[in-house]
C-alpha cells in the first residue's frame, strides 16, 4: 500500500512496526537477544525465522528492520540490510558476492577508503580489479570482459564530483552478466533512483544525508531480496557489521525530514556555485548543477538536481586553501558531508591524504581543492562567508 504514496509520505510512515502500546514514535528495541517460549520454538526460529521474528541483534532487530523497510521503500528496492557504517556497507557489497579469481571493473575516482578495499583488500583474496576513468564509456567497454563479475562506481565521485552515466555502464556490464554496484551517497536517495537506472545493488553511508545532523554512523545496502537475504545477509551475520538499534532509530528520524533537508541544501549549493563561478581567487568551481560541469547533461537527466556538495579550487595551492578554511566563520572544518551544518574539507591532506601525489593529480585532487558540503544555513550568509574568506588572499 505504501508504494502508492509520495516519497515524502513514505519517509514518515513506511516500515512502521508498532507494539501493543500503539506508540507514535518508533520504539527503540535496545536488546541484543530474544526470548523463546519453548526449546521447540527456538529450534523452529533458527530453522526459519518469520518476517517479524528475530534471533540476535547481529542478524536483525525490530528497530533496525523498520529502518531497512523504510529506506527500501524510498529507494524502490525489494530489500535492504543496515550496517554499522557506510564503509561496512561498501565492504559487504563487495566482499559478499566475490571470490578468488573474480574480476571487478571500478571507476578510478573514489573515496579513499573505497579505494583501499579495491586496491588493497580484494587483491589479497585473489580478486582482480581494473580501474577506469568512470566518465569514459569506451574505457568501461575496454575493461569489462566476458567473465567480469562486477562493475563498481560512485555515481558522483568524491571529492571531484564526476558524474557517471549509470544506465550506460549498466548496459555494458549486463552484456557480460556482470552485476552493477553503485555507491550513491552524493546523489542521495532523494535525487537519484540508481536501481531503476540499471544498478543491481545500491550502497549508502547513512552517516551523511540520512542522519544529516552529525550524530551516528550507519550504512545500508539495497537490492533484490535474493541478493540481500541469500548473499549479503550470511556475510554480515557472520562478520558482525550490524547497525545498532539506537542508530537505526536516529536514522528513522532522519528519514522523516530527509527530502526537506536535501532539497534545501541542494538549492543552497546551486546558489553558492553560481555566485562563486568565475571568482578571481578560484581556478574552478565544480558542481554538477552548473552548465560548465563536464557531465552537466548527465546530472540533469540522472539526478534531478546537482546535489548538496560542490568543490572549489583555490589559486595558490595548499597554503592559500588553508588560509581560506581558517578564515571561514560559519563553515566548520570537518571530514563529514550531508550535515545540517555547512562543512569544508581539504581532501589532499585529509580524506585522500594517503594517495601518492601522482594519483591525486590523476584524480584532479589538487593542493588547492576544497570540498564544500552545504548545510541548512541561509545561502546568502554562506556566500558572504566564502567571499570574505577568499578576500584574505
């Protein structure tokens, strides 16, 4: 029934499991285990747990299940599994279906921890990984081969905001039977429907926009019921990357206001990008919502809006970028994004610090690059703050 409702309605009401007390706000079931009336009942549940039956919080929990059901409804997925963090979700989505001898093709522009799993972890277990320029469809065609098991990409890359054509990559991958896994954090579940665009599995760090207020870690993997329950769940059950019930409750509360927040943040990001483009102290402003963005047309068709994050490249390199960051009054310096508070990050020395300089250059992570996550403050105040900080140069 809930699928008939608008997404804003589903983010408030989908997946609710009320107790006999009829509570308005979802209950937090802070329990790690569950009681059985008889030994026979315990045996039966371990053999086959019903939809509303639980065994152990590492396997599932009523509060966590409410969150999984609600975000699956929003994404249009058959099922979901919530994890302890966004990287736990990425790790599980990659490790659970792969084995020694498999081949993965991945976009090169990725968050540093995602790169670590693909560059360091998977090869230890005999998985071959080929990296490509994610925006170059010919590169995907050249790298994906018969027997390739998976294509992995960030729909909008962190931190240089390259936008990858999900439908086109999915078509290339499907031709050889490869599954498509999309990290969709920057696009957000509000602006992107990666599953309908051809992805098989979608991953979010719910630490970002879903929580949206800097409180809790979390992640989620979404896909078919077959993949979530038969491939992913056994891996996560036995490796322990489960979301805590309290964090799931926070994420449920975050979903209630997700669309309102993200649309306001994206509107602010668009205004800031337009105001700063062409600024004499900047060599470039990167934002998918700007016509100057190389993949602007793809972003407009695939995302509906440009998202909540932009990047600016400060002339003068790291020294100048640091002066700008230190002069800001409203923006806070942190390495999160998608928060109600506006945040600035210097990727070359933080999130992507471990990368060799030549790899940073190849990814476009220059010494002057600053990632800007736009919050809920008045856009005019944020623009004035950025302009004043640039004036110190």
